[in-house]
C-alpha cells in the first residue's frame, strides 16, 4: 500500500454507505435483513412450491407495471445472466444476419458470441470509440439489431431507436440501465438484463421483456431445425416463465432481493422516481467533475453521459488508483474503473439504491484526498 492509503478521511465527511460499485452493486441493508427472515418460507425450500412460484409471479407482474409493458409483451427469466442471454439470442433469435452497435466491452462480447455461431452468415459490427456510441446503419437482410442501452464499461448511455424494417428485431442489453433510465417499450423487442446492477440484487439470473415479435421469432428460429441446447432455447424459457418458474433451479435469494427492489421503487413512484434519483446523483457528480480543476468526465458529449455509471478521468499528475485505494481503506469501495478500459479514472455507480447525499459526500472525500496527495 502506498503512503497515501493512510490518509484518514474525517468521519463527518464519509457517506452513510460506502458502496459505489457498478455491479454487483449496493444492496440496501434492510433487504438483507428481510431475506434472513425468510428461512422458513422461502430460502431452503423447493423452487416448485407455491411460495417461490408466487415470488416469480409477483416479479413478472411488477416488471410489467414498472415498464408499462403494452399488451402482448411478456416477461421471461432464467439462469445465467445477461451473458447467457447473448448465447440464447444467438441460438433462438438471430436467424442469419445480425448487426451490433459496439462501443465497449459488453457490446463487443455479444458481437463475438454471434460471430462464433456457424449458422449465422453475417455479423456486422458498427463501432464507435469508447466514450461515444455509434448509430444504427440500416442494412437490407439484417434480421436482428443488437443495441446496448448503457455501456457499463465506459459510462455511455446510448439513445435507442428502431430501424425502418418491420421484420427486424431490436434486442437491447439493458443490464445497468433497466430500472434507472426511462425507456419506451415500442423501441425494443427484447430488453434484457441481469439484476445485480440497478435492481440491487445478486447475479445469476437473466430477465427479458419481450415483444410478441420476439416471442414468435423464438418459436420460428427453433423450428428452422438448427441444434438449440435446451438451456439456450428461449421458447422453453418462455413456457416456463408463463408457469412462473425457471427451466432449472434459480437462486431464490436473487429473486427475493430483486422483488424487494421492485417493491421499493414502485412504492416510491415507479420508474420516473427511480430515474429522477439517479439523475439527481448524476447532476451532483458531473457538476463537481466539470468544476474540479483536476478531473473531468470521460464522456465528452454531455448528452451521452450515463446517469447510472459515471466515468471520471483525472489529470496525469493525480493517480486515480491511489484515490480508489485510499477511498477503499476508508470503507468507500469499488470506485476503480473497468480494468480493460485502462484509463486514469474512477467509475462511480449512481443506481437508485445509492443516496444522492452519499454521492455528494463522495465528491468531498475525493477533494479531501486530492488536497493531501
Ligand atoms: C454486467 C453486464 C453484463 C454481464 O452481466 P452478467 O450477469 O455477468 O452476465 C452484460 N451487459 C452489460 C451492459 C452489463 O453491465
């Protein structure tokens, strides 16, 4: 540890909760206390019993309400996280030609999953430099467009739009955006995410909001006769979800925590409220970074700066690693940047669970540390 790790932050400067990680993210402590109380009714009981199926049903209903899903849209879920959903989309949704908007580590992983599939003839990547984002290039014959709402690796929130072609599906990786950013269900056919980001839960699950077109595509693609492993068959996942269960055993704690977050957000006013809370945190943080002489937002275009994941670059003469280590030594954790981005940067999550006052406190802690380096 460098000498600066011994800088002790004054207690009155510290945030009430020091968790600013981009995922797994802060889980409110009272959710965890509630979880401990479920041991007779949920945890350690069969996942096919009514209590667990009720939990899945309530999650599906609450997501429908939170996102105001139009009639005919369905909520499906299963094991494996957003990463599994990429492989599932490759097997069950893309017919033969996909286009991927690539502007960070996560969007590039989906594109490479598609490239590896022998039955997908064309995989087009439209790229932009990290820190910005590309736009859809409409190409005749593309049957699936893959967008990412919030690039968690770079802190870019991309605008979403639908191409003209009525037959093409629009798949949106919404991990880290879903639950903290407004979205119009008309622009997507699948809006999918893992719940360990804005939904303050654990990893392991994927959740997808599906349009009727996505549901019929899943059936149609499997009928093409290609080999689809059952875990990657979206039509099987949809059938199970309609029964309020997952194809194989889920982590009940993950479901419980996600439901707690849904209940908390809905009881305060729904997506508009959650969105405003993240936006408030973001305006505190970006205003501070704009004003600081030694720090500036990595994302140059203010319109693309994420309200959920802020990436802040530091001047060369200030080592962001030392700031992150010092924060960590004082109980403020997970402000390190996405490792592969390789910048002199802090990455700070602004999910709805995080109190805007704590973001304010964090900026003061950073100022305090920099003043003493
Ligand atoms: C975290 C994240 C993923 C990966 O989620 P897993 O649950 O680890 O599969 C994918 N896409 C985005 C945008 C993410 O932020």
